[in-house]
C-alpha cells in the first residue's frame, strides 16, 4: 500500500523517531550511554561507505571530468552561495540555529545511492554518476568542515568548535572510510551480496543519530525556540533551494550542450544533499544541544528531493521510451 501511495517507509520511520525523541528524549545517564554507541555507529556507517566504493565503477566514469567539475561547482559553489543569499535576505526573521542549518545543508556533499538510482531510472550515464557522487562525498569529508568554518564558524556558540571538529572528522569519519575502502578486497563481495542488510544498517544509524540529536535539542528547550511559522519558513526555503538548483543544473546542461545522459547526471548529482553524510558530520561539527535544530532543514530537504526527483526521473524515462518507440517505428517504415 505504501508503494502505491509513493510513501517512503524510511520517511515514516524518521517521523516516528522524531516523535519518540520529542516525547521521550534521552536524559542523564541514558543520554551519556548513547554517546559512545552513536560514535561507534557513525564509524561503522563510514566504514561501510568506504567498503561499498567500487574502484572499477569510478574508473569507468572518470573520463567525464568536465561533467564532474560542473557537479562539484554546483555542490560546493552555487549551493552555498544560494544558502548565504537566502539567510542574508531573511535577516533576523529566522532562528540563528535554523539559519546555520540552512547554510550547513548547502555545503554538504551529494548523495551516492539515490543519485545513482535516479540516474539509472532516468536512463542516464550511470558510471559517470557513480564517479561524481563518490568524488563529491570523498571531497566533502574535507570541504564541508572547511566551508563550515568559513561560513558558519562566526555564528556558532561552540568554543574552538571547528579546530576540534577537523580532528573528529578525521578520526570518526575519514579513517573508517579509508579503512573500509582498503578492506574492500576482503569484505566487498559480502557487502555486494547483502545490499539490503547494509542499507538497513545505514538507515538504522541515521535514525539513532536523529533520535539522540533531536532529543538533546528537546531537552535544551527546542519547543520554546521553534514555532509553526518557523517550520513553514524552513519548508518554503527548502522548496526554493531545490527549485533553484534544479533550474540551474538544467540551464547549465543546456548552455554547455551536455548530451541527455550527462544532463541527467548533472541534475541529480548536483541537486542532492546527503542525509547519510550530513547527520554524522553535524554531530562532529556542532555542540550536541544545537544539532537537532541545525539538521531540521536537511531532513526536510532530503524528503523533498526524493519526491521531486522521483517525478523527474520518471519523466526522463518516459521521454527515452517514446524516443526509442519512434525510432523503432521509423526503422520499420
């Protein structure tokens, strides 16, 4: 029934976890006990990300370097500029942490799994999508904290936040990622055969992080800071961001005369922001009490991009089928 209604079961789980964190947030010794568990889960998540990264798939798509540069320019150039412009335009209308969350959303890497999946559905250049999305995530481990230090550092209440954050990123995210990729010759086959199990672990870790982060925000007085109007403003901003970046990538593809398969890669890899990377990074970059509110724009944007990109991928697929059908009719004639 959920598939017929096009409802993502993970979205329902995410909403359930948010409700649980709102009603029963972890406190005291339970919250303290969850901290090392969450840290270990994040390390496991990035170990699996590294182990899933296929060198063969990357080499197959690395030749489209102009396309990869355009994706990176969009992800780490155009997107952050849009975020800064929107926050500056709103001035003091939105909460400080929400403003930080919007900019944080804009400096995150692209997704890997969904970018590749939507590219495949739309009949795009899948090897190039694998390369672009993977490169975006690898560079994001360094670029996201760097951009955060430049664009958000002055707004954060954490003392020495981004100096210590680089150490946390290196030990908690980068090291497990590298170790996972080095271990691929031994564990890659098992991971490829158990993709559903790995995906469940992936999503389970995200849910755990969301529960602990949102629960900490509730304990620190989230509901005294976030109103219904604030939530509506966040939704409007995320919708505006997604529409603007999809329009930009489409225009860039037209201006640079990209073939349709590469246009699809540019749209999907350039417009996505990774929840799987963004939530753990936020835990390393920001004080625990701030993380829950900061990742709210990311969680909403993630669901919007899935819904909108599903429709776009389906449209590209239908156009491709119609084109092939017309060609078949012409050959038979």
